[in-house]
C-alpha cells in the first residue's frame, strides 16, 4: 500500500477557477446539442491521502449545479469541484 503513488490535488487559483467556470458556462449553452468533451479531474484515493488525475471523453447530458456534478450520457458523474480542465471537442 505504501508503494502505490498518489498525486496531491492541485489547488486552482482564482484565474484558473474563472477559466473552468467559463468553460462550464459555455458548455451549458451547448447542452441542447449534446456536446462531447474531454475532462481532466481529480479522483481522490480511497485508502490514502492524495489521488490521481484522470482524463475522460464523453457526451454531457447536463450540469447539475444544485448537487454540484456534471452528468454524462453514460451515467458517469463528475463533481464540479474536482474538475481541473474542460475541453469542448468540435
């Protein structure tokens, strides 16, 4: 267990948070067209401090601001607070 490496969560500064928020706002506008995105987000480790960053590709179903999650059409959910980067694919 101690040999398994984990990454520390990168704390975004205000400009980076604004960048992610702007991408999510743009994504919200494109939702009727079911946009495809690449999302890099932090996945906390279940057993020790830290975690890992994962990149996934998928089609966004909706952004649930009340529960703070982004829902994909394949039933995956990503906590908005864990999102590091969003790229809307053409």
